[in-house]
């Protein structure tokens, strides 16, 4: 299913083509007809957000990737209403016969039993503790968290068991949970990373249409840091010819807000993200679309995307080296990344089950 590439108020993707990566036939309009009819007729109305309850059997996902700093994570929601056009999680919707485009940001799957599953998994005799990452695939504080409070319930279990965690989010909604996170941080059990890609409101509004504004995110950094929570800022992704000129200014604002650590990742365009990103460029930055993609290919070994371990997070070639030099120089100037907080794995105590409460 597709429609002409048009900017849609409040949405990131400009297309909704179903992926055929898994040999899925492209579908005809069906129950979504009323949502998308306006788009085909040239009226840029917003598709409705729907939430489907998903009841998985486990909630902790494990990975063996050698270039990321954690081996387990929790994702409380599939899809993300923030609608970030560059989101590397978009292709996961293709597994469900849904589009990585508008479907990814409007047809969500929530896991309300996440805390219950987590409690059961942490109680297993063979469980070995290591930091759990939240927000590695989709944002744990996207808009539906305000009502569903699934992340909040997961934090309650982690706090109860003294289990270390690291949160990544684009939302200032995380400050709602400072009452849980600050005591955990005082024990060396919690860090929070806020992602800020641009300080330009217009750029941010098209890149990440339903995420809080950059100023609200920086205000969240200040509140988290003031509460004693080790706070990182992720400048991710850096997009050549669109946001790369902001690196020094961003780092200055990050330091001013009270963060002590920062990192950056050049834009990644795996699978269906590449054509979605190209369509977004054609819609919002037609004057430089070719230039942007040419630089991205130079960063990615001549491809739209480099999936190889280690280089996928850093890029390669002269442009990647220039970004690294600028970033590290700015961090030194503003006193960032002088140390690295270590999360404490020694305080963990399994949750008490019905039997444990008898003793």
C-alpha cells in the first residue's frame, strides 16, 4: 500500500509501502481505507494510532553483538509513535506484515504483562545479573506510556530487586520516574541517556515529529542530573548536511544542562529505512537530497548502510574521521566524558515469590 510522498502532519514517514523482504505480497487497502483515503486524495490528514495488546512469553531479549555495551534489553512496545524517520527499528514491522513506514509509527503493540514476565524471569534459579537496557529498539517513554505505564511497572520490579538498568529515550516523560531512578542511581544501579539530534525546532519537528522538543529534552537532562542520576546525551544520529553542523553547539548545551557524558552515531539506514529516508529527503530537503546521500555512502563504504560490527556505529572514511575529531575536541573543551559510571551488579536480590514470602 502506498501513496504519493507528502508531508503528513505529526508523522515522520511519507510513505507506507508494505515490505516484501519476507515475500509478503503488497496488500490492497482494507480496514485502513478511511485513514489513508485522504492521503491518496492529496489531503495530508494524520493516520490514527492504534494499540494492540501483545502477550509474549518472555520479556528479556538477549544479544551477542560485540559492539554494544549490553547483552540484554527490554522493549515494552513494538513500533514507536515518535515517528523518527531514521529509526533503525522500523524494519521490525515487516515481520508482522506491516509497513516500516506509517504503520510502524501508528500501529503499535503494547506488552502490559511486561513487569509480570520480568519478575518471573528474574526469579529463575539460573538467572545471572547484568545491566538491562530499556529503549534499545523503541522508546520506553513514547506517548502511550503516559496512559499504559508499562515502563513504570518494569522499573518497580528492577528497583525492588536492586537490578542495574540503563535507559535510552527521546522523551522528557522519564523525569516522571525520578522518584524510582534517583534512589537506584544512589546505589549505582541506574543511568539515563537522552537523545538530542538537533537544536533546530523545524528540523526536529520533521525528523522526530512526535518526540518532545529539543529544549524539553535538555530540561529533562538538567532535572535528571540535579537528582544525582548519571545522565548521558546521545547525538544520534548525526545526519550529514542536515545536523552535523550542530555538533559543537549541541555539546555546549549538553554540558550546560549538567550531563557529564555524550556520544554520537552517524545515521544508519538498514533495510527499509533507506528508501523511507530518501523519500523524506525528497519531501523536506529536495535542495540537498543527493548531497546527503552521497556523504552517507562515503561514510558507509559506498553503500546506503554498513551492517558490519564496529564500523556500523562509527562510520568510515574522511567524513567519519572529521566527525570524530570535532566531537572529541568539543567534549574536551566542555569537560565531558572524563569518567564512565559503572553499574553495580552485586546488589541484586531475586524477587520474592509466594514460597519466599513464607520464610
